[in-house]
C-alpha cells in the first residue's frame, strides 16, 4: 500500500475585527468547535487570534464573500475579505 499524503491544506489566518454593529454584516456565530464551512478546496482559514479552524477546504467552488465569523474558541470576530475568494 502506498501512503497517501496528497491532502495538504494551506492554513491562512483571518483578520480579527471589532464586533460589528448588529445587522450591518453577515455574521456567523459558531456553536461548536467545528468549521462554519467545509469544502473540497485546499485552504483552511483559521482564527487570526487563536488559530481555531473556521473554514475548512476553501477554494474554487466555495464562494464566501464579505462575511464575519465569530470564533467559537476565543470569541474574536474574523473577517473574510472578498479578495480571499
Ligand atoms: Zn479564536
């Protein structure tokens, strides 16, 4: 049997921002330590403060734009800039 080591994910920290004004941004508040999205891509986005994975497998075919995610681990608000996707 061959080792399958082809599943490498690049890890990119997101930008931590102050808590957005309610209703001003699309905000995901995660309730568990699981990613908000999981896709087939090869980039993981992590909390810019603690490194918790917030989005797993981003890349082509996963369109996430102008979204704020509250980290379930440390409570930081992480912004996904449109330029990432
Ligand atoms: Zn965090």
